[in-house]
C-alpha cells in the first residue's frame, strides 16, 4: 500500500481519533501533521483540557507517521510533559517526523503546539512488525 495513504486509512478505521475530531493536515512518508479543536466535553474539573487530549493527538501523529513506511507499527512506550494548560476552543497541532528507519525500534519526539506556542512534549518508542499494510 502507498505509505502516503496509510494514515488516511488508519484514521477511517480509528473511532477514537475520529470522535476527538482529529484531522490530517499534512502527510508524507515518515511525516504526519494532525490537528484538532478542544471541545467542552474534553475539559476536566478545572475547566482546562484533560491531559489525555494533547496526549491522544500526539500519539495519533506518532502512530500515523510510523506506519507510513508500510509496516504495521505499534507504540511500546510513550510519555508526555504538559507545558501549558489548554482551553475550550484552542486549536492544537502535533507533527511527527520519523527520518530514518534502521531497525525494528524507532524513537520520536513530538511537540504539541497552540499556534507558535509549545504546550506539550511527547516521547515515544515504536516497534515495527513484519506485517504489511494492504489496501
């Protein structure tokens, strides 16, 4: 399957990312940029976006970019640092760039941004399987 199309297939099959309103902004082999708007039902008890929201956006970008190389790739360890609180109506973007594929494991750092401002830093390790993506 054409690696440029894999993230679009993944999003079509991903009920959670679809529910969140995640959209693919740019995509090519080894790179995927996604965005979404913070909605009221995503807020915690303090009126700020739940930390899982920016995590989910970054994780989606990470997974989509990792799979563009044509093999099923799954995260095996991830973490996030929250830098700034997010509010209802904020539009956030995460871009994952995986430049080199040398072996079964890949490491990536993804910055989540609100405009030009960094709001979170996501780190992930991906495992690449032998299974090919098929149309």
